[in-house]
């Protein structure tokens, strides 16, 4: 490693150390350790299950057990790994643009950024444990030299997935930054929505199975998930005792990974060297943009928040990823639910999307002031009430999540019949009911533990570790509480309990939110001395 | 009538005074230059007077109102261009001006009309639709000034308004401010390091050094027959000798790769 690259690594280490020993650093450090402590037992439990499955598959050698252990496990692992990395996982990376000035090869900087981002990531430890479980299960079933080849396959799988995620993140940030693509995506979404309504009302192809029959080529889509596809092909042969037959697949994996990494780096470098795009805000020849048809002091705040959210790549990604995830669920999971499971169980994917639309954008409610930068000063310079500032943020975010929920519901509605009215009402009540609880708790976290965040999804953390831990607790408690009506509805076989229960919980949340908002507004005012240097980026 | 009056205004950071027992007197309609060397407490003072920072002790009356008790009423009547600016960089210039006006209580139509007028005055019409993040530093300064003026403030705080912008932009901003003060529409309180510009535009001066107000009065009183620079150096310290050392910069030498330069190579 060159001295310059060592200096980069040292810089990362020192900055991390300063952050942990600086203001609020102890809390951050404790949160990181707590996240690792949470990841380890959880990972160990899943690893044990994977180990048992692998042990059975290796003992069987061929057949259904091998198919499950090779295909389902790796595709499942890859899918969750990618989804988590793209959405809730917010590990820190190096900003390539800031290092281009130094005489160090940008490729090495990029590689160091990827590696060091993984080193401090509790979720990376979770995946590593799962892969260890597979290796341990195989070793117990059939000890031998072939385990080295399996270890190589697992390492290649991990590397391939990391590079795949990097490529996806870079590609998405380019694609979503293009106004032309965004506008066409919106047109497509509207067409899709109209098509969905026509399909549901008109009784046109109502299941993914029928769509698959029309387009058998869909099975080729597995190669879009090449990290899992290559590994599954190699592992099938390894479990069957054909180590030599696995090598071509491993070579293919290595080649595809190298290509993906190279491409991801090329895209990142191009973006870093591209500078500001000089993009017009759009909407008006003189840039005054769209306006909200509301008056009063909160109108300006609300409009600013709306524009900020819609211009943030995370919001755009939510509009793409949430429908994709719900589409996957509608395609792969929903058809497996037997009819005798009942209406409530069949409506769970729709309810899941309602909750997921809040969770996906948790960075916005856990670090609500993180993107203000210098503009945060204006929130204290202008004659504004702190409570109004927070309320505007919450209201704008609620609008965004409602839109994301609507987009995410489309694939589920297309895949099945129109859900019963109680299910639709329930989903809307669940979405609206969770918002005040999440936003009230999020406001407190945002004011007490803010962090300057960049306008990107792939670089820099947008939520501090302590806030991330708080978010985990908040989401767990709120979703746990909102799951109670489901259990009650299932037990009493009374689906109508869901909209009624969730509406009642939402009303209680609204009351609690209003009570908390005034106090949180005062807290925002009181904490301005500590908050501004952090949010404005002076300490970033 | 005083636009700003402070009494024992103090701010401590970790027990150390950044501003100590400040007794400012800024007459209404004055063009007040608040000067001091780096770290003297200028920005801290402005932050306290505009509500960005809470004083550790003392009090301030701004436009006749107690800042601690009537903060919102004071904020509505002042405009501020703070150090580091206060711009939402993901809004376009036109959006920033209009929304800024709305945040200060203007109705949407008035804010929009004034924003268009301000863009003309600041010569930013061609860039009105670009995001603020893509503006040059000088353009951002001009836009920040426009934002500070859009609601028609009675008192304007400017923290280093001439820093990092070219001479043409400095002249434009100077002319606009002088015109507004001459019309009697505004009191201006500004900090700056550009003494020659300050000397040409201010009517009153305060010099702060190590957190304490060292001098205050009209320009003539503070300069006492000399120049503002002389008065400033007299308060803030004599000219310093150039730093010693830096011997490797003394003459043309090969770079470190070819010549093994750097501290090790000199031993």
C-alpha cells in the first residue's frame, strides 16, 4: 500500500476517532456497539438455520433439498442483502470527489472506500455470519478439501454482491438525477396506475402466473441477479461432489464482479469529475416553480419542504424501489398464500407496503434537519415558530409517503383481485395512523441528535448511528403496536376491526403528536446553539 | 433613537469569553461598521443580535424591543446576511427569494412580485431558474442580500458581505446599500475586513478586540484625524514580521520525488 493510500486510511481512522470522542460521540460509539451486539445473535440464529439446511443438502447431494439450499438460499440472501444495502443500510463511504485532488489512483480510493465502509457496518457482520453458517454446515456434513472451493465461492458471492450494490447505487444516482428520466418514469407510473385500474375493473389478466405464461422469458430474469445465479450454479455442483464443474461458474462470477466493480468505479468517477449539473429547478421559465394553493405562514415552509423532498434522490429511489419490492412480493409470495388462510392474511402485503413506505424514508423523519445546511440558519433568523418548522416537515413527508404507498400498492392490486373495502380502508388507516407516532418520535430524535447529510443516497451517512438505533426501536415499537389489531382480527375473525383499530390508534397518535409538537418546537429553539454548527456542516 | 443597544452582552464558549460585556450603541439610520481582527467576536456578536446564538449574560434591545422577550417581533423587522449565508441550496434563486419572503410573513403574490423585482436589481434574472447550489460565491452573496431585503427590513445585519466577491460586485452592493441608507429606509450593521471599502461607506464604527469593544463612535471620532486602517492597527496590534522558517520554499528546487525534498532531505 502506498504512503498516500495509507494516509487516506489514517485520515478515515482519525476522523472516525474524532467523531467518537467529539460532541455526542460517546452516544454514537455506544450505538454502534449496540448495533453490532444486535446483529451478532440475530446473525447467529439465522446462520444456524442455514447451516442445518446446508448440512441436509450436502448429505443429499442432489434433489429438492439441494435446489432449496443452493437456489432459494442464495437468491434470498442476495435479494435481502441488496434491498437492505439500497434502502435502510446507510454505511459511510469515501467521497471520491474530495480525494481527486491528491496524487493517488482514484480506483484505489474507491476500493478503500468500499472496504472501509464495510468494516464498520454491523449489517455486513450479519451477512458474514450467515455465510459462515453455510460453510460450517457443509464442513460438518462432508469434511474435505472441497470446502476451500466452497469458501472461495462464498467470498466471491460476498464480493459480487457488494460490487453489484455499488453499481446499482451509482447507476441509480445517475439515472434518477436526470430530469428526462424522472419525467418519463412519472408518465410510466401514471400509465401503470391507469392500466392497473382498467385491469382490475375489467377482469383482464389478474395474476402474475398468467403474465408469466404470456412471457416465459421472465425466467431469464434470474441472471439480472447474477451474484446469486453464479453462486447457486457453482454450489449445486459442489454439493453434488463435482468440484471441477464448479470452477467455470466461479470464474464467471469473478469476471462479472470485476466488470461490475470497474463499471461502478467508472460511473462514480465520471460523476465526481462532472461537478454540478447546473440543472434548472424546472416548472417555470423563471424558476419560481410550482406553488402550493395554501396561504398562511406555514405555506412557504411546506412548499420548501415539498420541493426539497421531491428533489432528494432517496425520495426518487423510494418511488422506484418500493413498487419493485411490492411487485416481487406480489409475484413470488402472494400466490403461495392458500385461500383458506383468510382475507386478513391475504391483505398483509398491502398493509406491509403501507408500513414500509414510512420505514423506507426513515432518514427524513430521524434526521429531519440534516439537509438544511446553511438554510438552517434561516429557520432561526426568520420569525418562525419551531413547532411550525417541524409540522411542515412532517406534513410534507406524510404526502411523500402517501405517494410512495400508492405506487407500491399498484403491483399488489394488479396481481390479485381488488381487495375488499375494509382492506383498502385498513391500509389507508394504517398508513395515516403510524405517521403521527413515527413523526413525533422522529422530531425528538432529529432535534436532539442531528447530523449534516449530503444530498445523495450512496455516500455519507444520512442518519447518525445513535439515531439509527433509536429508529430501530421506534419502528419496532410502532409496528409491534399496530400489529396487535391484526392478531385480534385473526383471532375474532373480524376483519373490520383493522380499519377501526388503526383509525383509533391514529387518532390517539394525532393527539399525542399535537401535545408533543409545541414542546419539540421549544426544544428546537433552545438547542439552536448546538444544532446549527452540526446541521450547517461546520462540524461535518 | 438607537437601533441597537446592548448592555453587558457576553458569550462564553467552554468558559472562555468570545464576547465580553459589550456596550454597543448603533443610532437609527446609521451605516455602522463593526470591525475587528479574526476571532475578535464580530460574528458571535451578530449571531447574538440576530437570535442565532443565546447570550451567556447581558441584554440587547433591537429597534427598541427587548431581544430576549420579543424575538419574533424583532426578527420580522430585521434582515440578515450571516457568515456562511442562510440559503436553501436546493431551491432555485427565484424560489429562494419568494419563499424567503413568505417565511417573513409576505403573502405569496407580494413575495413573488418582489422576488422578480429583486432578481432584476441583482442582475440574476438569467440565473433565476438555476439551483442555488450551482451559483458562484458572488452570486450567492448577492442572492443572500436580496433575501435579507425582500421583506423591507428596518435594520440590516451583514456579516462580511464583501468577502470572496469581485470588485464589480462589491461596487454594486456598496451602491445599493448606500442608496438605501441615504433614503433613510435602513440602518446597516456590517462587519468586514475590507477597510478601504468600509471607510468609504460607513458613518459609524465600532472596533472589537479579544471580545471587548475597544472603540466606538462616528467615523471621524474613531479615526481621530488618521485613516481607519491606522486606527484599526492601533487597536488590534502592530504589523507583524513575516514568519521564519519555510526554508524549502526559498528557491527553485526539484520536487520531493526527484530531489528527496521535505524536512528529511534537509538534514
